[in-house]
């Protein structure tokens, strides 16, 4: 699984901490972690809505399989992500949230509050949360006696999510083009999609922007 790490500019100082925590959580697993920023040393400003569009492009292009993200509260990023195609994003503020999201909900994006309640030793909760998220395979269900029902419910939710949303390539022309271009201007995401994305129609559209 290819896991992307990216967060809004408001929490760019946490980028390296977020990357480190994800890499430590999957250190003994066959996953690749790609850090897209927004990096702390960049003189750039990307809102959580712009980054959510970047995440949708990463997921919809099949350039990555999963994304760990966040903003100051984590809520705005979660809501923005769930408004866009291809995404089923969970809000994970502690290890229990993360464990249940991974086992039951089996989404493809997780949003963490990188500012709210992130005080002294905040990196401990972050690390424990990432450990719990990747502790076991996704989508196995929980608890064991209800695992099959939980998996069926999750599959139903994913089908509803797919039916109720248009594809990203369909909605991009209808979005504010200044907003789209500003999001696509983030080079780490754009370059990675063009090199590793599998959706050729989406890649061709990105080329025109």
C-alpha cells in the first residue's frame, strides 16, 4: 500500500512529526510512505480545502492508496475530504478512533487534529494513534463476533458513497477554476500524480491546467 502524508499549511510545522509517526507505525509492514508536505520550510499557504482537493486527486488518480492528513482541528479537513469524489475520510483523534476506523470503516483517508489539544507530549498521542490505525489489516471488522456484519455495512456505505458522488473528472470543470489551479499549483502533488497516477483521463486534464 502506498500511503501519502499531507496536511494544511496551518500545521506545516507538524509535517515532519506526522511523517515520522506514520513511518514508525508501518515500519514492519510492506507499505511505502510518501510525504507531500506542506513542508515547514516552504513559503506557501494552502488551506485545508485546497489540500482536500489535492487528496482527492491523489486518490482518484490511483497514485496512492491511503492518505494521512490533518489541519488545526482535523474536522475541517475531514469534512472537505468527504465532500469530494473518491474519498471516505475518518476523523481520528485518539488510538481507539483510529483502530475502529481502520478495522470497521475501512476508509482511504484519515484526518488528525494537529493543533487542537496538541500540547506538551502531543507527539505521544499522535504516535499511538498512528500505531493503532495500522496495527492490523484494514476492513477485518470489529468485534470478531460481528465482523461479517460490519464488513457488509462498510461495503454498503462505500457503494452509497460511490453512487452519490460524481467522479473528480466530472466535477473539476464546474469548480471555481482559480481554486482548482491554485490546488494543482502544489508541485509535489502534481508531479507525483503525473509520474505515478493510473487514471489517464485525469492526468490529461491536469496537464491542461
